[in-house]
């Protein structure tokens, strides 16, 4: 490496000054955080981004950093957790100062956006890979679990679906323009932390849509031992995604099984939808919880819709 490991850490990853919950952070053998506030439990989530699997290796380092934070924050949000602290395990092929500077800026800006301090990590040489571990606070015994959906509730989504897959398709042809809506949805999807907090009062079950809507909803159906009936025509889709899809099959596969949306999907009694909309949240009812098992998606004539491809999963 052009600069030593410790200089690199000091230069690019040691920006956190003082923070009430941090007793000791970057620079010692381990970070030390003070005990949790009364009435809270710790939520822990980790997500790894591998170059050319989760993002193009040639993507701007700033964008890689904001994406790494967002995909991790999405998991904390889906539990109704508040950001607390995080660590970064960074594997780099070389210590390119320009790359590190941009990556560090992206990460720092994301940290500030979500109010979460970087308290430590590990830096190694190897194929480009970014792994974050986030800690969050949840009210004790009140996380948003996948297992609590009840028959008769509505199924809801925040924001639109399919943008992540549409962005990925554009990116593969080199046409994903920095600053565009779809670029933003892929590299810096704003995670709805406040909505997720509010859901603690209204929703029964929640999940973040990261692997594809049907695949993720299936986790709720299974864990809650219910069926979820989804109406295809109700699924919210952005104009950008609509415009880009070559045909109905492509659109339905982006919307139903394209991953990378990082939206919240949740179940709740329908009466709460008005309240959430009054609070300014863009939530859409897309179906309902019934007795049975699995996730069924139907068109307006009641015919089942099966996407051309399944949700994302490694090792298949
Ligand atoms: P050790 O030699 O004990 O393994 P490390 O070299 O892993 O120590 O790390 C030295 C210090 O720098 C530790 O406090 C660690 O948490 C922190 N650190 C290492 N890499 C990173 C990183 N990428 N981001 C933030 N902190 C880091
Ligand atoms: Mg180490």
C-alpha cells in the first residue's frame, strides 16, 4: 500500500470527535460504548458489499460508500431501531488516496445524514469489499418483527418499487447518469428511519425490500404463518421505471423480484393508513393479509402474475 495501514485509518476513518455513547473509538484495540439507555435493547445488523456483485467496481468511491451505508441502515429501519454506532471492515486492492478520500467523504456524509458514528473497524488488502456492522437501539420487547402479521390487516409499501432493478439495468449498459433519479435510488436510497419509528405504533410486521418484493414478503408470510394477497395494479411504480421497461414482463420482474429497492414493506390495520398519510408519508396499500400461506400476486382480473425471474439469492 502507498501509505501504511495505520496512517490510512488515521487519515480517512478517524473523524468522530466526541459522542455521548462512545467511551473509546478508532485507535484502540476495540471500541467501547457505554451501557444502553434504560428500556432499550441492541439491534445488530451487518451487510457486505462485494465489488462487481453488489456494485460495479468502477463506480465512484463516494457512491459506493453511500450505498453501503443505506443498505445497512435499511435493515436497522426495518426493525424500528434508532442508529447508535457502526464499524467498517474494508478490504482494498490498494491504497489509492483519491479513492479513499472520496469513499471517506461519502461515508462521513452518510454518517451525518443518519446520525451514526463510526467507532472502529478493520482494514485489509484484497479484492474490494465493504462490510459494515451497524448497532441500533430498539425499545425493549418492541422491535418490528417479521412474525407479527395478522389476518385482516393491509399490506403496505413506502415509496415506489422497481427502481433498484431499473437502475441496475441502466448501469449495465453504462447509461446510469450521476445525479439522475434512478442513480440516486441505487447509490443513495434515502432510508425512512422516521417512518420506521412511527411504524412501531401502527404496524404489526415489517421488512425491508432488498431481495425483491415477493421474496421479502414471503419471509413475513412464513414467519407470521399467514398468506399475503398482493394486487399488482396497486403497486407503486415511478415514471422513470415505467419509461425504461421494454415490456410488461420486464416491468413486472423489476417490480416483483428486482432487488435493491430498500423500501419498507409492512402490515397494519387499515385505519392507521390515514394517520401515516397525514404525517406526510407516501405509503400505499398493495394487498391484504389472509389465512393460508405464501404470497399471491394477481392482476385486476384476478389472474396470478408470476415474475419471469425470482428474487435475488446468492449460491443458487
Ligand atoms: P489491530 O492491529 O489490533 O487489529 P487494527 O489495525 O485492526 O488493529 O485497527 C486499529 C484501530 O483502527 C482500531 O481501533 C480499529 O477499530 C480501527 N480501524 C481499523 N480499520 C478501520 C476502518 N476501516 N474504519 C474505522 N476504524 C478502523
Ligand atoms: Mg484488526
